[in-house]
């Protein structure tokens, strides 16, 4: 595989340098990784004096967002998104739009963008960072490091290593976490404004980040408290909380919290039929696989990573789904594979 940094170093530079007079749209995910990706790409596009707009989309809405943007631009750059969006990429290209993807998600289908900067070992913002390095007019390492931390992509991160040699980790992790919380309370315009400010403004200088982060943290505090009250256990392996009224960004946090509190290896949060699951303690458990199997049996679907996954199931069959899921997890723990 080789060194991921060497693999992507300046990979975008020649492609961006030839974009004279073209309209560029950047579409990034709504988390810190997407925000930092957009901030880095925006800085570079600004430096090249290009005409560009930043957009943000959760992965689930990517196809829809792209279909709205593609007719208005010549080049679309997807950051922290795109690896699993074959149809969206094809549609954009058939509109005459060139598509660049910078992403770290596992490629499950044959996406064919015009430019593909991809490695699963680094977060998307770090890929953006290295792929545009020679075009930086400022040091953007700290931005990429925030994303490596909040995206749990620390293991192979070179920017985080370098940043932690320069700064105390409490500074780096606090600033990253403040951004992470503040984003929960932001809309597309807020994110765009923040992404454009970030390359030139330090997080401690951004009052709005503190205010919004505090709101989100208070909400989390209240949601986790309620989650503990409604949490239930299945087969001693899955703890779950059904919470239809919470913010979508809270579901993963609830899932790991109820597992930790109830002492089960897996935690689940269900919000209006949308499922988030986390493995908190259980080597060898593949919750993505378990969710997929259980969801398919009730007419839903699911997937993700082995320790963190999600899915959608019909709301009327949530209880049945949870029982099936607990059965799948139990079988995995006991080392049996279910017959199918
Ligand atoms: Mn990411």
C-alpha cells in the first residue's frame, strides 16, 4: 500500500491549476472532517483566484444535493463523500460536470470520478491537506489535525503527530471538540461562513463556536440523562434506547453511552426507525454485519464499519429488529455464524 501521505502528496495540484475560468462547487460532509476539508479546499481555490461555492451535505442526501448543484458548475469536488455514490457521480458527469473525489470511506461500488484521491487510512481533511500542500499560503495543519482526531483517524495521521509536537494535546483536542459540538447547531450557511473563516482565524477567536458548542453540550447532557432512564437490555449483549425526538447527531453518542452504562458490549439508539449502533467493548464483534442481517429480515437495510454502524428499519418492526440484532451479536460472541 505504501505511505498514504506520499501516495496523495500534491495529487490535486495539477488538476486545480488547470481550472481557469471554471465554476467550482465543493460538497463536503457536515462533520469536522467535512468542515476542515472545505476550509482547506476553499483556501486553495481562493489562492488560485477561482470562482467557487462551498456546500455541505450529510452522506444520505449527497445524491440529491449533487443533482441540484451539477447543472450550475463545471467541476464538482466531493470531500469526505462520494466513494459510495456511483449514481450521483455518473449523473453529474452526464450533465457535463467533471467530478473530483477526496474521500476515505470504503469503496463498495465502481465509482468513476475524473480525479480520485482516496485512502482509508487518513481522514478526508488530511487527504485534502496533503493533496494540495504546495498551494497552501498558510499553515493548515491544525485544521486537518482536528479532523483526524474527531474522525477517529489518528493511527496513521501525520498532521496530528506534527501538531502534537507543537502544541499541548489539551489545546488541540478541546478546539476540535468545540468545533464538533458547534457543528451540531449549525446550518449550511453557518458552516460555509465558518469554513471560509477558519484558515485565517483561530478557534478561540470564534465566539459563535463557544456559544453553539455549549448549547449542543447541554442538549447532549440532557439527552444522555434521558437515555439512561429509558435504556433496556437484550440477551445481556445489547443495550438500547428508543428516542424519537433527539437530534440526529446525538444517536451515536447515545448508543455508546447506554452500552457503557448497562455494561453490554454493544449499544444501540433508534430514532424514528433510524438505527445507530456502537461496539464499546467486544473484540471481534462486527456490528455492521449484525445490523445488516437483522435489518434485512424486517425489510430494512444497514451497514457501516465493524465498530460503528447504522441502518433503517420500518418503525413498526423496531422491537423485532432489536431482538434479531441481539441474536446476531450473541452468535458472533459465541463464535457461531448463523445459518443462511
Ligand atoms: Mn470523514
